[in-house]
C-alpha cells in the first residue's frame, strides 16, 4: 500500500520540477527587462503639465457647450441677465448659470497649477471632473 502512494508523490515531484524549469524560463526575461520599466513609465513635470492642459481643454469644451445651451435658453425665455457671483440663486436657471461659471473658473485655476506627482494631478482632475459633472446636472435640470 505504501508503494503506490510514494509513486504518486514522485510523479508530482517530476511535474513540479518541469513547472519550475518552465517558470524560470519565463522569469529570466522579466528580470532582465525589469530595470527598464521604471525609466519607461517615469513622467516629468512637463508631462504632467501637458496632461493637465489636455484634460482641462476637454473640460473647457464641455463648459463652452453648457454656456451656449444656457445662452440659448435665456434668449428663448427672454431673460437678459442671470449671472450670479456668490451663489445667491433663486431660480433653476440662476443655479445652472452659477455652476457653469464655477466650473469655468475651476478650469482656469486648474490650468495654472503645476504638478510633480501623478497622484496629486489625478486627485485634482477628479475634483474638477465632479464640478463639471455638477454643472452638467444643473443644466439638465433646467432643460427638463
């Protein structure tokens, strides 16, 4: 009874030796290429600046579209002035105008920032994204 049990163990050991050899063949090229990976993925502050500008440009396009929608809505309803400076809003149109203006100011502020870390840039862009999404939501509420 002990012989078949040891036979199974030895077969399993042979399989594991083969898999170890196969793993070493896969790992050797990875180990040789590993020192190159940090140099390829390292970004400079100039790269962060370009990323920031590109993303802000996309958000600015959205804000310009939202502003055009609000201008058209005001002209159709005969409203001449609804710009709100400090958030004192009484109507949905004023609220939407406030958030569109707030989003545009946030974009201008974001464009001026300089970054040295990917995490800081990503965090600030997510915050900016939420402001633009809030402006879009307010404009949608007015259009319904």
